[in-house]
C-alpha cells in the first residue's frame, strides 16, 4: 500500500490531528518515510495543520 494512503487512513481512523511520530507508530512506517510522504501530501493540499506539528486530512 502507498505510504501516503496509509497516512491518510491512519488520520481518518484517529479522528484527531496527529504528529509525525504518532503516524509512524500507527502505521509501522519509518519516521523518515512519514516525513517524505507528508511533504508530498502538504504539496498536494491533502493534509492541513490545525496546530503546530499536528496534521489532519484537509477538509
């Protein structure tokens, strides 16, 4: 499964904003890979940050 899809799924299941570290724990993916995928998601405007260092799916 694509890492970006795993991240979005984990965020949706959580129902609350998550940090990159929480996403790494929830998905079992290395933190560096999470950071790379989140950069792509930010560029594509698929995630947004309601508070510093926490992310959620864009509305």
